[in-house]
C-alpha cells in the first residue's frame, strides 16, 4: 500500500518536471520554438565545455573565437525569443498589404 502511494507521488512529480521542461521550449502561444531550443542547447553546451576545460591543460582548450561564437548564438537566440514575446504580433492584429 505504501509502495503504491510512493509510486503515485513520484509519477506526479516526474510529470510536473517534464511539463516544466517542455514549457521551456514553447513560445507564449504554446507552439515549439526553435530559437529557444537552440539557445538553451548552446548555453548548456557552452557551460559543459567550459567546466570540462577547467580541468584540462591549456593546449586542449577550444579557440576563443569558437567559445565567443557559441555564446553569441545562445544569447542571440534567447534574446530573439524574448523580443518576439514582447513585440510580436498579437493574434487579433492584421498585417498590412
């Protein structure tokens, strides 16, 4: 009995975490956003690479321009996602032709 209740609570917690993670990759309308996906993926990759390189010698590090490019891509993608959220077209607005 106790084991079943524990499994139910764990299942609910996992569902909440998965819903939160999938919400990170969706825009304000609920559709998947490639800009957020690329930005988060670049940010995670950059953090992992920089952390791993803190334990290696100087001759095994990536080029500074490569690190800067990945950082700019991450910040740019996440910035564009934010700009779209703030100044994006509203659903009721019509485009001028």
